[in-house]
C-alpha cells in the first residue's frame, strides 16, 4: 500500500464527465460536481468538468476554479447524456489527466475505451435505473446490462452512494465497490418573503421538490394530501424535462390546495422553499442516498419519507417514514398537522444528521482518497476508508393510529409553537 502521506501530497488532474455540467440545478449529479469539484481545486488539484453546450447560454471558462469544457450533445430524453459523454470521452483522451471520473450508469460502456488505453477510470453508478418507469423495455435492459458488466469495465473504480446500494451490487452483480454518499449544506432562511412570489406563506405549505417521474411517488403524495384536514397547501416544485402523461394525470387533481410551481431553477429560491416549509415529503423509491433528502435535512425540514432501505439509511430517527399507502401517509400528515410540536422537534433535529454523516467536506475527503488510491495503483474496493460500514439504526415509523404526540428528546418552547 502506498504511504498515505506521499499520497495526500500528490496533486492530480481530474476530469469529470457524464452530467449536464455546472452550475446547473436539474439533478443531484450537477449539485454533487458543483460542490466536490471546487473543494478539490482548493486542495491543489486541477479539475475539469464537461458541460452540455446547448444547456448553457452563458459559457464561462471556469466555475470556482474548476475548468469548464462545453461540447455538443443530441438533446433528447434518451440521447442527451450518452452522446455528450461519448464526445467528452473522445476529447479527454487527448488531454493529460491522471483520473477520469464518470457519473451515471448509462455511461458504463463508454468507459471501455479509456480503460483499454490504460487510463484511471471510476464511475458513480447512482441508483436502480433499470427499474425506473421513465425508461422503456430497451432502456431498462441497457441499464441492467451496464450494471451487470461495469465490474469488468472498472474493476477497481465502481462507486455506489449508499451502503444498501453497495450490498445490491455485491450480491446481485458480484461487483466490488466503494460506498461514498452525497452531501448537503446546512441552511437557514434569509428572506422568508421569497416564497410569496410562488403564492405561498411561510410554514403554510407542505413541499415536494423532485422531478415528476413515477418512481418519485408524487401521485401517492397527492392522493394522501387530498385526505388531510388542513388549510395548508401542497407545493410541488419540479417537473419532467419531457412530455409526460404522468404529469398530465397528476395535474388533474381537483384539490385546489395542490399547487404546481414547475421547475425552480434558482438555488436560493429552492433553499427558501425548503427552509420555510411546514414539512417536506420525499417519495423517491429507487435511488441510493438522495441529494434532495439530504438537502431537506440540511434546511431543517420536518421530513416524511417513503419507507425504503435507502431512505431509512439516511433518515434513521431524524424524520418520519411512511409506507406505500396513501392512507398511511395521510394519517402521518394529519398527525403533524394536529400536533405541531412534533413537526417543530423534527425540524430542530434534522441538521444534526447532516453534521454527523453528510458534510461536503467529508464527501470530498473520500473522493480525494479514492482518486489518489486509483492513481497509486491500489484497489479502493478493498482498502477505501468508507468500506467500514456505519451503524444503521432502523427507524420506528409513527404508528398509523396516532392518538398522542410523538415524544422526542428536546422540549418545545412557546415561541416554537407560535410558528404554527
């Protein structure tokens, strides 16, 4: 094994590709690269991020010290990512880089060429894309084939983003991998009036912030909310980037309390929407560690999340899990509606989860370690520090029969209760 001091002193040239580019707000990949890239630069590394030219009207050469390269793509639902990644791979092969880091499982086969040429390559495979309803049979089959073959393409450089996802790749595909999650910033409201331009009032709305695709369960959440006795509204921030019958059906709700905000591209507005929500409802079902869930915790939300192994791993006892049943979610929403002290206490505790496990500095530490190990010829899937599993506490969801408030450790002050 390479001496750790020698490794930490080495400065790398790292190319990152497979996303839309930075700065961009569409998905967690762009958030991730926009946070980790500049932090690696501040540590003395040189970082290049490839951007999809057509998505950027302004094309600065750098972003917080990260070099930006704009290349073309065929912008359709299916072809945008793989065509841009292919062009980016062809470009990066003619550059002197120590490390090529690729995001998105769909780009797995793209890594073959740099690997054949002896380049150091790692790929973040993200979630269970072969199960996403947004893809047809051919698309799902292609994702699954990538997942099955990625261990042969990047035998030392497969990265998963949750311990449960790491287990799936080990058990189902016999793929050794490194587990590095995403991160989040801690945030508080700076201007609550911002939410009023969306027709909302602070603490008078529940929030969904996600792409409107079937696996994010917005339909389940709307059906549950329709059953809740409340004057608050359900604000849905998000859309699909293609024509979607799912979105069309979602907007047929007759409940006037459901508000569709569309895609919110301003990061400060997204922060204010989170920080001023009464509670955040997270319906993602197929991801690993979801950046939107981490953001909600970092903003001090009372979080209700669909009960999946991935969401449970993140949330532990810092939020409320609901089952895939509108009646179960409706009961839990009604409970925090009738007992505002429960929502207050979850909001208070949420940032603690980020501090203990999901800071961007910690995530950057782990990626820097990964890249240095690969460049030094080591096998991170055997020696990376993140492979020491963190203890997972199985949260106890609030029971559906809620005759009493949930008691948490911290008392509720009269000032907190006035926020109702």
